[in-house]
C-alpha cells in the first residue's frame, strides 16, 4: 500500500518536501487538484513519465496534461503561443481548464504520445501549487486511477486503485470540482473543446467567441445511441441512466438484490432494499459528488446502479459526458 501523507497541521510542509523530493528524483506521486487527484511525475524526464503509464496501465497513445504554476511556465512548454491562450488563461487560470498548444522540443514525446501539441493546466489547488513550487519542474499528471476506471476525488480512492503500484499519496481532502478539467484545443481554428468540464462552453465562448465542440451531443443520445461510445470512467457495477418516469419499471425488471440507486430529485423514491445515494440537484455540487457516489457503490458491492437521469443544459454538460462514458445503455 502507498503511504498517505496528511496535509493538515504541522507536518504539511514536510509532506510537500518529501513529495517534491520524490518528483525530483524521478518517482511518481499522487496529489490533490481542484478537479480530481493526479498521478504526477517530472514532465521533462521521459523515464519518470513512463512510470505514470506503467502504474496506470495507460495506453501509450493517450497523452498527458502538464501542470505548471503560471503563464510563463506554460509558455516555456510551447513552440508557438496561440491566439486566445492569454485570454483564456486570464479568465480561467489558475483553475480547471487545460489548453492544448504546439509543444516545445523540451517536452518529451512520451508526454504527448508523439503528438506535436501539449496540454497544459495551471491548477489552483494549494497543495498542487505547493508541490509544483517545491519540485521546481512542470508535473505531468493524468487522473490517479487505473486506466478506464472512475477518477479519484479522495486520497482513499487513489489508495484503492493504485495503492499497490505507487509509494506516496498527498491527502488534501475531497477534490472540489470532482470532474476532470475542460480541455480546449487552441491549435485549430476555431478552438475546439475536446473534453467538457467544470468550465462550461458558454463561459469559454463569452471570452473568445464561438468554439467547436465535436463531442457536443443531444443529451437524449445518452439513452438512444448504444454501442457508439468508448467505455471509460467506468465503475465496476453496471451503470444505467434512467429517467424518473422509467425508474419504477427499471426497478421492477431487476431482482431486488444488489441494486444501487443514485437519485437527485423527489420524483424518484428508491425502495428500502436498494443501496441509495442522494446527490444535490445543483449541477456544480452534483459534479463534485458524482465520482464519490460511483466509488461508494463499488465499495458496497452492488452489481447494478440505476442513476436518475440528471437535468440538461450547459452546466450539466460535463456530468452527462462522464455518465455517457460510464454507462451501459439500457
Ligand atoms: O482535471 C484534470 O485534467 C486531471 C487533473 C489531474 O489535472 N487530469 C486528467 O488527466 O484528467 P487525464 O490524463 O485523465 O486526461 C487528459 C486528457 C485526455 O482526454 C487526453 O487525451 C487529453 O487530455 N490530452 C492530453 N494531451 C493532449 C493533446 N496534446 N492533444 C489533445 N488532447 C490531449
Ligand atoms: Mg483520466
């Protein structure tokens, strides 16, 4: 099991120092960010970055996000600073936004899976920032989970997924946003949202004008296009997204054993025999708690989860994106 270093109290500075030393000497460290926990390594050291792929079981074709402290450090990783980069970072950095820009030659190919572009994020979480400061290097970090599993929002989630494969986890409590950063590709015109996240499309368009979002989908597709979607962000249990109206029949169609229900409205009244988690009806708070709910259902060992279909609209987009990837269609 990995050692979990708490960050409250007087040992906090020593914990950061220890983690920074590990990063500088080429190891990987799990650490909190405002989105989800990341598994970090020195982004400029190809051997260190390889350890991330190995620990996660991540395919080498999937590039990583590089975390830096500020805009100058971001520019140093880029061969050409695109239009809109300053405006976007001015509006949303530090915070849950990653920008994809042409990569500098100093960034090892393994970080970008051989692509000519690199994804960069300036995190706001004080622990992530303290770690960057103390390490003195950019930190490549994907979410700190085994490939294709649900991202971790607590140190305990990281321990469960990667504990046998890494040495150190910095424990900064529960991640605040709870969903991975919005990824915007600035190497194309118009810019393109590659992954919806806590910074909504409307917020981005308010700053840089109209953007592409090829993943944009009518949320009813969630239920209507089975088999089209890459499996990702999946819990162990089979997840079904069910409208409140269909909830009773979906329940009736299943045996009463081992069912989990994740609901957010009073329109769904799960039965007593089910494991029940109620989430807030507010999009931000829902997003913050969704992964923890999926982890908790796996912890309770349910075989199937019926999840009440969330509301629609711009601020729910990232939630629907992750659910779509996690769900098995009915
Ligand atoms: O919130 C987050 O972004 C978290 C925390 C730890 O910062 N990290 C995270 O990393 O979610 P990961 O590896 O799970 O997701 C990175 C995403 C992937 O969808 C990847 O394909 C995309 O960013 N990405 C990375 N570099 C890219 C590039 N050069 N071009 C296009 N997409 C890229
Ligand atoms: Mg991930």
